[in-house]
C-alpha cells in the first residue's frame, strides 16, 4: 500500500496491476507556463474549489500539441501538494482498471486528480466506458475526493466523421444529432470544464523565449531570429518548441556568431 502522506504522485503499472510511487517529480511551476493565463486561472480556480470541498468539475484540456496542457496539471501538483492534492497518472490503455484504482482511494482524506494524458479513442474502442462510469458514476455516486483531468488533441475525444452528420436533422428548428454524434459528444460533455489550447502567435512564442533566456545579455534580435528559425524546422511555435530550443543552447550559451 502507498503511504500517501509522503507520496505525492503515482503511476499505474498494468503488468503488476499496482500503483508505483513517483520519486522524481517534474519540478515545473505555474509561473513557468506562459501564454495560457486564462486557461491557467480557470484550472486553478476549479482545483482550489475541489481542495476546499466545494463542487468542482472534471477537466478536459484539449488543443494543439506542445501548448502546456500536461505541464499545467503537473504544475498544479507542485503548487497544491501541501494542501493535500495528490496525482495518479493512468494511461489510456489502462482505463479498464480505473474503477479499481478509484476504489483504493475514495475513502482517503486527501484529494486526488486522475491524470489521463493524450486521451482519445477510436470509434470501436470501448475503454471509454470505464472512464464514463468514474466521471458520472453508475449505481454508486462518483467519489467526492477524485477528479479526472485529461489532455487530448481532440475536443470530443472520439473521432468525428462527415458521414455521421448525414443522419442529423432539424425538428422544430432544433438540430437533432445522429446517435453516433450524440455518443461522440456525450463523453466530452461529462467534463464540466473544457479548456481549449491554441498554437501561440509569434509574440507569445518569443515571450517564452525571453523568459527561458532571461540571463541572455547578447543581441535579442539575433536570438529571436534563431528561435523562429528553429520553430520553422519544428513546424510549431509552441512552449514545447521554445523549451527544445533552450535545451539546445542552455549549456554552452547562445552562440551569436553562428547565426
């Protein structure tokens, strides 16, 4: 059994069918995440309500890759672990174990976020049904001390096909969706807070670069050009790309002469 008083996070290991305590937690802080202030504040507000025992929502963070969705959840743990917040990461393929994992923690006095990263399902994938039962309960109410925070590139988690719209129709000027679309939307609807993340514009990307290179004393224009050139090779002006550029140059400094 895990001692949750000293363990801040754990990951589910399918082969052993057990939770493994995380020893080395990503130290990222909320202040390290730039360009997502609105999403950050909404997530903080929801999490603080959850920790205070007030009504709070399950959260779906969806949108472009590398925009800080997963990092925000990790940063929440670092910010609020002293307030009794704990994190359990469960991979998509292990969702069928989710009810068993929740049974282990539902009577504990701490507050748990179940973290599902990069969540999406194929049209014939039935594992989402285990997730739905935890989100809204079945014959048993969902636990008050557990919330699901998931990230995804898809807004509705399940694939959407043009042919599914063909069965939708109007009834008294109201759209009645096909059964397939209703099933697609119903899963994401169970997340009461849905936060969209979009690719940063150039100014936001360069703001992240400036934050990462706060101690850089050289020519900022040259730094920015190099960072933008790097972003073009990655086809992304995201926070992740900015961090990768920083990782490339942080040890030996930024070599202006080579740019």
